């Protein structure tokens, strides 16, 4: 098992005078196998981004366990975690903001290679950076640019290339396309799918959009107010949803008036 | 349709363009540069020895020989102002360099580490800020004994708090930003994140603050010297000079007027430079187009 | 162009070009756009980020920054907007042409009560007393189904949910019953639940009011639900325009086809390549480098927009091939 999450809880205390505890993540259980995509769907504020950060130990859980290839990650020191960082990566929601604003794309891409000493020389580094660019469909002209000089879709490609540089076994994609145009969304998702298959990467794909989750996932978990309310295969969730919240979510898909469906598809 | 839209030729790239728009930045920077040059070349451009006493030429009005007149001991006021520029700027530079670096480092640690370290540093800042800074500096100088060295130490101890607060606040926002989170997920160490990811993004406001701070430090030093706590005779210092001319303010106003003017111009130049740098660093004011 | 409907258009744009001066170059963000909006119709302007659709909307309200310039003609009820005085524009904005801005999270003043912000819009354009304005706002809120409208008036923006803030913004846009409402990217960055809510809300508004609506969006599925007619924009130009049913049932322009095919529910097929930068346009047809049916002629000839069917316009050399 690649990732195993058991009874994961994250509490926050709110208020200054009347302290009360809010459970952002409430006893969440799931697992992700090698090369598999688990879709995590829910509306904004349901706690799905907190789950992403807990998995990568960017924040500490209140209780529960996260195992990566059988190794318990909770309670591990930051230094010990560094060993696992390379194999578990994350793609964020806001592509332009997930890159250092004052670092050129070339530097951003070279950084992971230098951090883990994955290349032996400057020349090798150059070759590897080109290779990464090529894999995500960018060209050399983008190397000398800064993040704000790229479009959202291009910046997200850079973020993906940077993650890919580390050859991770597991990726969390935290709403990677929700800030992008619908047309660019298709580009990025097909890229993620392609790379995932080529490199056999396990993925937790987080999104608010059922249609998107349906397109990329093997299994789907539905989250509502910090709890997983339903988990199942894609067919199960979309064809025969059991929980009322899942049913409600499926009703929010924008359906085009049937009279307008293209002739050749109708 | 035939369309010819003339390119505005005065529209230049980056810095040059902004400089054209913001005349204040250019003028204040020019004045600051002149002040720095005067400080650097002080011995070369002084018409007289600033410490040469001449009992025959006490409190002379401005003349060809003494463009700003002479002081109660017959010393050339202009030469002493030039010498004072050096004293003030060198001292201010030392104070800003030490308190700035220290404040930035403490702010970085405080903001990034949080917890007990943060509380300790910030409570210390609160305590220091609870006193009016000039009173606190005076107390420190008195306890160490008057002199320029004491003033530098005292003002350094008082001024780092501003940088620490500023940097801490910036770090708290930057720490939450996605690119820092991404850097953490990538496996960067805390030290690397602090210096490579966070520091470059807080430097701009620190520079602005330093410029404004120099103005304030020059004034504080002059105030302390005016009270006899700073530079000791026969060293030339603006505040001390104003103090010496105090008795003659009715009969020989030039003795206080010229050092006062020098003080005012210096403070104004550094303050305005700070203000226009703030505008310059604000990208919202720099770029003029929309998405 | 030919008149489309029996009535005369409310807003008529002819050969509108809007330029921006960015550093030393001039960029044409809107390139000779011509379109009409008729009374009570919803026109959707569909295109990707950076294609010039928001600039077009701001050109209509003359709300562009100083380094820009528009030419051509925008006529609203006989008034030439491009030549109107500041005073005429002020009277027109909000009252005749309203705008619902893009982001519900940042478009409200966080320090003022929402009711007050809507009242202000009313009082700017109508001579109404405070009580009367208050009453209208309560009415507006209840019509937009904000629960407990009288109480909600005294809320600050952060006390409302995203959906409620969106309702407040809509209420500001429609407060003076404008004849034309410009809606800029109403669903950008919203989650699916909220998107559905906003689309329903706008649909109700369009049906209830007798006003026209220009809906700017990157999402074809939003346009499909709401619009009577759709105009597709690419790299500053309109590449296809026609009735919603016509465009969705039989898109003529390869870009429109690709855009529809990239929808999650319609195959999710990505369009290869990137939208061109407006300062570096490809030769010939602007979509040609990404087009699946392009041929050598496309790279040398820039196609004009032509009428291919009843009220259906396409900018493609092979528009009649299908």
C-alpha cells in the first residue's frame, strides 16, 4: 500500500475568549495504491485542502496516522521527513503563486535537482531541465521568464515539471485547475494523466468539480464538513450515489439544455 | 481600417520610465547623493580647519572668507557643517547597518519559528517600544557616559525593534504563501527557505524603512548632541553646533541657522527618498495596465 | 451587417478596436469587433483568459486605464459612447448600463455594511430619501432570495457566505434597473455548488427583468445555459457568432469546436498549444497554429468574418466545410 490514512483528525481552536474547537478534518480513513488515482471531492471549506497538507506533513495532525509504504510519518522529525519529501509531492491550486516570484523558470526547475543532488554537473542539469520542459509541453523560450510572465496554464506546467524532477511515487494535486480556463483545464488534466501513467505515480486528486474528478479518478471519496461521507469506485459514486450529499453534488453539474446537444453526439 | 497610433517615445523601460514619472525620487536621490559625496570628501572641500580656533574672529557674520560666518570660538561654520555631515552620516550608517541587520534577523526568526522564541523577541520589542525612543536613548547614553560612541550604541539598541516588527509581519504572510509551502514540500531546509525564499521578498520594505530611519537617526543624534550627550567638543556635530550658537541667536543667527538648515535638508531628503522608494517598490503603482 | 431581429439594437458596436501601450509597444487587445445587443437578450462572450473579452466590456463603460485608447463606434440608444462627456458617462454607468464585477470576494468594501453599499448605488442615480432607499434594498434582497433581507442589510461582507455576497453584487448591478447588464466572469474560481447557484441566479434575473445581459465567460457550459446568442472571441477578434442553439449544435469555427470538446462533459479533449500573445500574433488566421484542420493557405490569409447562415457569422476560410 502506497498511502494509508487512519482516523486522521485535525482540530483548530478558534475564538479568543470563548475558545472552541473546530474539527477541520474528522476521522478520515482512506488509502491510495501504486499508480492509482483517488479523487477527493467536496465544496470549498470542507477540509479537503487540510487533508492534502496533513498527508505531506506540512501541518501536524491532532491525531491519527499517515503511512507511506508502511512507514509512519506522524511524529517524525523534520529532518527525518526530508527523506520522504522527495517521494511525496504536491501540485497547488494557484500556479503563479506556487513559484518563487523572483526566480526564473530555469532556476525553479533546477532547484529540486540541486537539492537532492540528482545531477552531477551543470551540463547534466541543463539537459535534465530541457527534458523536463519537454515532458510538460513547454519550450526553451520559457526558461528565462519569471512566473508572472507566464499564463496560468504555463505556470502550472512548470509546477508539474518541478514535481516530476524528483520522480515521486505519490502526488497530491490540490485543485490544480480550479483557477484556470476550462480549455486550459483539459490540457493540464490530460498532461497529469499522461505523466502519471508513464511514471506509475499514485495520486490524490482534490477538486470541487465532480465532472473533473470523474474524468481523472479510479476511485472517489466525497467529503463534507471534515468527514468522508462516501467512498467507492467511480461507477458506484456517479451511477448509484448512496449518501444524500453525494446526490446533491451530482445535481450541481451544469447540464446543457438537451435541445442544444450537438447533432453528431445526440 | 487604417490605424496609426503613435508610440509615445517618452515611454521608456523599467527604471528609466518610472524615474520620468516620479520626479520626487530623482530629486531626493540626487540630494542624498550630494550629501553622501560631501561626507566622503569632507577633508577635501572644507575651506578651513574645522577645529582651528581664532579668538580674533569670534561670531563673524558670513563673508567671502567664511561663507557661513564663524562660531563663538572663531571657527569656520561651513567647515564645521561639512565635518558634521560626515559625523552624522557615518554614525547613522553604522546604526542602520547594525540595527537593520539585527532587526531583520530577529524578525525572520521570530516570524518563522513562532512559539516561545517569537513571544520572547516580541515582548522585548514591546517593552522597548513602550518608552519614547529618545528618552530611552538618553537614559542609555547617560548610563554609559556621554560621547558619540554611547550615542551609536544607544540608538542601535533602540532602533532594531522597527525592523524586527516589520519583517516579522511580512514573514507571517509569506510563510502562508503557496510558494513557500511548495518549497517546504520540495524538501528545502528552514534556513534555506528563510534566506532564499523569504528574505528577498522582505528586502524592499526594509530598504524603505532604512531610508526613513536614517532621517530619524540624524535628528535623534542632533537632539542628543544639542543636550550635550553626543559628540563632545571639539568634534563638529550639527546638534552641538546649534547648541553653541544658542546664546547668540539674536545677534548672530547664522551660527544656528546654517547647521539647522543642513539638518533640515538632510532629514527631508532621506524622508522623501524613503517615500518615493515605497512607491517605486509597489508594483501596483508601477505597472499601468490591466489583465 | 444585417439587422437580426425586428427591433433595433440597444447597444451597437462597430469596428471597435482598443489599444494598450505597454512599455514601448502598442498592443491591440480588441480588434475591430462588431456586435449588437438587442433588448431583453442575453449575449455571451466566450473566450480564454487574455483574449480581450474583459477589455471589451470595460471599453463599453469607458473604464479603461489611461494607457489605452479605443476607436470605432459604440452606440447606446443613439449616444456615441466613445465621444460622450464625463458627465454623460457618469449618468449612464450604473443607471443605463450596470456591471456585475468578477470577484465576489474582493469587489465589496469590507468596512461598509452591505445594505449601505447597495443604497449608495441607488442614491447616486435617483433622488430617493434614506428610508425609501432602505426599502428598495430590502425589496431587492428579498427578490434575490437573500434570507432575512432586513437583517442582512446590516451585515458586513465577511459575515456573508460566498453565495450571499454574489447576490449582493448582483443586487448592486441591477439596483437602478439598467437596460443592459455586463456580467464579468461570474463563475471564475467558484466551486461547483456555488457556480450552479450563480448560474441559476443570473438566469432568474435575465428572465425577470426586461434588461439585456452581456455575459463574459470562459466556460461554455455557463454560456450554454444562460445565453440566447453566443460570440466566441480569440486573440482579440470575434471568430464566431450566432444563436446558442446554432453554435452548440453545429459549431463552424474549429476553435469553437475545440472549445466545446474541451469541456469535461464533452470529451475533455485538450486544444494543443497556447493562446498567442497579443503582441506576437501568428500570420494569417490567428488560430491556425493550433487548428486541427489548418492548411497552408491559412498561414498566409487572414480570414474576414462572413455570414454563413441566418445570423451566423464565422471567421474561417473553410467556414462552409463541415
